[in-house]
C-alpha cells in the first residue's frame, strides 16, 4: 500500500519579498542537512489537510490551515507518494522541534538550494511551482 506524505508551503512576505518556510532535516543520514517543505505521513483516518495541520503543529509549533495543491505528486520508492500543499499560517512562530534549522527563502534562494543539491530530492520537483508562487505580487 502506498502511504501519502504531505508537505506544506507556508509563505510570508517580509523584507520586500515573498518567502517560503523551509526546514533542514536532521534524519535519516542520507537526508540530514537537506532542506524540505515540512510535513510527514498521513495517519489512518486523517485527511491530507488534517495531517498537514498536525505535522506542522508537532514539528514547528505553528497553526496552519491546509490549502491548494502545489505541483504534482512525487513518488518516493515503492511505498510513498509525496504531495505538496499551500499551508495558510494562522498562529505561532515556527520552532525547529525536529529539524536542525528553519529558514525563510525567497525565489532566488529556493532555486539556489535546489541547484546546489541542498534540497531534499523529492522537493526539487516542486521548485518551479514554488518559484511561480513566490514571484506573485
Ligand atoms: N519526505 C520528503 N520531502 C518532504 C517530506 C515532508 C518528507 O522527501 N518534504 C520524505 C522523507 C521520508 C518520508 O517522506 O522518506 C517521510 O517523511 P518524514 O520522516 O518527514 O515523515 P514522518 O515524520 O511522518 O515520519 P516518521 O519519522 O516515520 O514518523
């Protein structure tokens, strides 16, 4: 059975640019140090939006509401399907509970991370759509 993994893009405008919140993974070893849209596996009985809201509450201590899909699903191995969503920020300042670090990245910085191999490989599949969102006024 294929498990769905949801990942959320929280976008905020500051310093004159739209920025997306990315999180630097601490595990497993082959992904440690790489940046991702934060999220995790959908549990039984949860909708993807509920899973996204729970994961960001657990991992970042923020309240969000799950929104529109971003880009296509990305298969990882034989048993995972990753989906990215907009996550509308509601409350809380992000804290790196499980990640090594957090950062707010503008369009050029997202492209640089992807091009330099510093982004989780599956997430590179969403960079084009993310950049389009970040370039919107
Ligand atoms: N990814 C991934 N990109 C991305 C996320 C949130 C997850 O490639 N933006 C992959 C990494 C793992 C798998 O999806 O192979 C599960 O992600 P993880 O570990 O963040 O999900 P959890 O927290 O639900 O997993 P457990 O630690 O197993 O509970």
